[in-house]
C-alpha cells in the first residue's frame, strides 16, 4: 500500500511535468506568433488622413480703414489784420453762422472810410454836373449856346453818374471785406482745430505764419453727424463691392463695440503701387461717438465664387520634387501628387489644382514615407486631431472606455511625424 502510493505520486509528478513542458512550449509558440504579428504591424506605418474641402461661398476679409468727417473745411481769413478775439475752442459744437473769431483790421477800416469819402465826392460832382447840364439845356430856347456845347454837358453829367456808380461799388466791395473781419462757421459741426490766439497776425493770404515757417489755417470745422469710411480694398475683391454691402468695424477707443457702415462708392481704378482700390462707406453717427481721423479695423463679408480647395498646411510635403501631398490609394499604398498653391493662410492653404475632395491626404506625413509604401489608416486620438471636427458622442456611450478601447499609441507617432523637407 505504501509502495503503490509512492508509485502514484511519481506518476502524477511525471504527468504534471509533461503538462508543464507542453504548456511552456505552447506559450513560447504563441509568444513568437505575437511577436511576429507585432513586427509585421510595426513594419506598416500608421497614418491619419484628411480630405480637401471646398471653400465657402462667402469670405470675410479684415482691412484697415480711416474715418473722415462728412464735411471738413479748413477755414482761412480773407482780410489781413490781428486776431481781436476768438469765441470757439477745440471741440465746440457750432451752428451755421456762429461767430468763431473777430479780426482787427485798421488798414481795411481806413480804406473803407476813404472809399465812402470818395463816393461822397463823386455824388457832389454828379449833382453839379446834372445842375450844369440842366442850365445849358434851358439856354437852348434863347440859342445862347450851341447844340454841341449842350450835348457835351449832358454827356459829362452821364459820365459823372457812372463815376458815382463805380465809387458806390467800391464801397460795397469794402463792406464785403469788412464782413470778413468776422469768421463764421460754414455749417453745423464741431471745431476740431483752433490754430489762432488773440494778437496773432493774419497775413494777406489769410493764414498765420509761425516763426518756424509753418503756415496754419485759423480753424477746422467738421460735420460729424455722418462720417466717411475709406478702405483700400485688394484687387481681388475690388469688383465685388456693390450697393447694399455692409461693413462691420471697430475702433480702438471703443473696444468690443461694433459699428456698421454702408457702401457708398469706389474709385473704379487701382493704385498701381499697392494694387488696391479706394472704397468709401457711410457711417451714420447720430450719437457723435465716432470722431474724424480715427483708425478702424474693418470686416467685409463678400460673396465669392471659390473653385479652390482647402487643406491643412500640415499636410504639405516640401522636397526636391517641389510642393506635394501624400495620398493613400484604395490598396493603402502611398502616392505623392504635385499641387499648385493659390494662397497661404494661417493654418490652411488654398489649392487651385492637383487634388480632389475624394483624395485621402496624409496629415503630418513622416519623412520616412516613400512612394508605394503600404500604410495603415487610423483615427486620431481625441485631443490630437486639430483638423477634423469631432463627432457627437452617442447617448449610450457614457461608460468610460476600457484599456482595450483606448486609441493606439502609434496614432500619436503618426500625428507628430515631421514633414519631409
């Protein structure tokens, strides 16, 4: 009984040893198969793909603009003299006809008095000429004077009347100049510049000369109930400006606040130095918040006919063959296609030819990828896909992903691969 128990134990030990050896052999084979499979998988590169997209039918461009007053006039004097008093300072809101300043012009006043004295002299001479002509005409009855002498006296009276008219017009001229001693506002507006002080000398050109040689006007008055917005529009968009087009703008003094302007006209001619066309918009400024001379950041949304395609700039390949993209065929082989870039933007580029919307384009292609290589397409890991829009999660997929459902870490390698330079 004892020997049989020992014999059973030995047999059991031998069986267990054989089973263990078989298990180890099978495990080694499975491990080898797994390593072989992983090696084959590693031999095929994983890539993430993107597809070209059509550009939208509308395009928004941001351009600098300059705001100017609807009317803005530099005001000069028409008489020479000294500034007697000014009545409107910077920022003053004035009405048409309001007095801005007064000029003291003693020389003009003297000339005006002289003109009136000359008129009085000519009027007196005219009265004498008329009286003399009447007396000579009365002598005609007695034939005391000849007809020739009478005609001369009548003509002299008419000539003197003409001198009176000339002297009267001279007085009116000086009266008009006297009126220009008072500087008035030409229209309702705001005084945006006052360049005079009491005692300043105004020269015969109606300006003020400074010791530094600068020539200044007296005032500048602007009508700011409506404003003009000037924008230099690039040549590509010049023909797209049309009636009814709106522009949104912001100004530095009101951050976050938006204003609207309506298209008014365009110059219909391009500046050859900048390849832009001056375009004018109208801003209704009833609250008078905006000021002339302001810088504006203008957003224009225009309808465009885009036949170009857009791809992320990270999909470009630059090498000795030029600019290309790597596409994946149906058999998962790589083929490089030459492209023609129309415009380069921040994160995307516009292409005019070379690809279609059906092409599967490799994003961030590795420098090691060659023509004809086999690749495996994988979905980018969440947080690494900056190009494709994420899909909306299904309602039932609220449970956390298990370890086996986590994305393949090789995706990260495909997304972070360097460009072929």
